[in-house]
C-alpha cells in the first residue's frame, strides 16, 4: 500500500511539473530532470535509487514531451 501511494504521488508530481518551457525539447528536458529527482527519492525508499532515477527521468521526459504549452505553462526554464 505504501508503494502504491508513493507511486501515485510521484506520478501526480510529474504531471504537475513537467511542462516547464515553451518548446517540446525544453519540456522534455525539464521533465527528465524533475522525474529523475522524484524517481531517485522513490527508488531510495525501496532500495534502488539509480533505477528509480532512470525510470523517473524516462517518464518525466515522455510526459514533458507530450504536454502542450497551452495546457500547462510554468514559465521560462532556468537554462534559457
């Protein structure tokens, strides 16, 4: 039950935060960074932080790439 709750929290966080930037590559890059961080924390709780970071980065990048700027816009990314 604890893992399901943690996974749900991570997915909700990713969906809420991955759309930083105005281009598809900006959103994918920021999504990968956010996803890696969330995944590492989640993975650390189950003893696999590197695997969690890799999975989180992949999910975050994918979510950021498919998110439209008009639906979620958190402003200009820090690297621009």
